[in-house]
C-alpha cells in the first residue's frame, strides 16, 4: 500500500485533470460598453407568472394512483364537461399534473406569445409526447396574465422494459415554444409623476454612475442627469410627451461608457477553472511548496510450531504474524518569488514549479488570507 501525504501550499488555481485552465478576462484601458448594457430603467421589470395544469396523452408514464392530486384534478376537470366521476374511480397513467411557469417581458400587449416551461408535480416518469391542457397563468397579485396550451417539447427520452431503464436528460420537464398567449397589457411606468426618469445600474459603482451621468449630459444637456447614489442616475426631463420620451431613451441607449470593473477572481473547484476580471494585481510574495511521500509495506509471516514437541494438550496453533515497514521521502521544496504581478503572471509562475490544480487553489486562498491578492476571491 502506498499513501501520499501532500501538505497544501497556501494558494493556487483550478484545472481539469492535470491541465491548468485560466481565463484572464481583463478589460483594457479605454474599453467601453453600451449604456443599455450597464443600466435598466426604474419601473421597467419582467413579471413572473405561474399556473397549475394537466398534461394528457402520455404513454403510461403519467402519475400513478398514489397521486391523489391527479385523481382529484381529473374529477374536477371532467365535471366541467358534465361528466360525474368520483376521484376513487379514476385510474390512468396517461395524465400528469404539472406546474407551468413563464416570464413576461417589461412591455407586453394582449395577444403576444411567450414560451412556457412545464414541470411534473406528481410521480410521473416522463412527460414526453404529452399535451398541456388550457392553463391559466397568474401573477403574485393573483390576477391572470396569460393562458397556456399545446404539445410539450421534451429534450430527452426514457425507456423501460423488464426492469431495465435507459434515460437521457430530464424527461419530467419540458417547454412549449410560444405556448402562452398574453391576456393583459403591461406598460411600464418609466416616467415618474415629477417628470424624472431613474436609471438603475446593474452593477452599482460610484465611478460608473458618475461616468453615466457625464455621458448623458454630453449627449443631451437638456436631460440634466445627476447621480443619486452608487446605483442610481436621475434624468430631469420635465413634462415631455410619450414620443419625446421614446426619442430621448433611443438617443442615450447606445452611448459608450467605460465602466469601473471590480477586481475579482472566481475559482470553480469542481471544474478546475479560474476566471479573473478587472485589473487584478498581487503584491510581492514568496510561495514555498513541497511534497512528502509515505510508503507503507506490509508482509504476513506464518508461524507454524511443532505440535509434537509441545504436546497435543498445549493449545498450540498456527498464527499469521503481520510485519509493516514504513519509509518516507521528502521531495525538494519548490519556491516562487514575485515582486508584484498580475494574476496571469502568477498562474504562469505556479505552472513553472509544476503546482497541481489543488495546490493552485490552495495557494490563491493563502495569498488572499495573507493580504497580497488585491481582489475579491469567490470560491464556487
């Protein structure tokens, strides 16, 4: 038996297998983004809706008789068509109760179509081949916003025969492209009663907010943009018409603004991936990393005493005697010293001393704890 004991050096990377994979996504100086990609307009937000429905037409893969909700739902549904059937008399594996979800954009009008997601709420084994019956989708205010119906598209399969099962992807959920029809118009209240418009930064930052206000003032001084805090910029438009509001928003949507990017390093321990964003710098550091290998070898010796010599009444028997030998070997300690560097240069330096992926992740954590990594370290 061979046991290797490796003390983790205090910081390093993520990888796949023995290959270190590092993406350094650093925004160069002067790089700009469109204003529409940095902000959203206050009062303009999507609406999530939910519905409870029934999927029919399944090939024996629906809910079992143990699902009381399915039996009760089918009884209520048949009663709407004048058919009186007790829930106890319903036994079919061709139907399944489901939950239907969808997200309405900020601006929708009656008659618009939406994609809907359908997920099993019972013990159905597959929704493949099923059709969703008319389902009302309601919002958090309990008011209906859309109705959904149609055949499901399930990106997978499941086949079972004589106890053997073959399955690909999740077959208990699917979607209906453009399966919902909007029944209520939603128009966002972008213009406030006092004639102002608020832009909300998706990533709050004081520097970015100030740059957004300056860019709008240069493009349209009449908008009178002012920063409220790190996440809000207010436009003072006065009393303008809806058409003027559209022209104003169209004129600032594509403005170029250079955002202030936070320094972050994201490490995914499962996939061994490191992604760094912004200008990530490391202060002067020294990293020492070494390995200790411990080898344990065990042999079994058989002791066979002479029973005739001791006599039959002596209680002498054959025994197995284990004997272990332990040896240790310590490899040469590998060191790395850097007088200030970027995260990319750090990773390259760690690769030069043949640091493993687990070591790289541990080293990065150690450098952060030592205060030498000037970025937010996010471990996923």
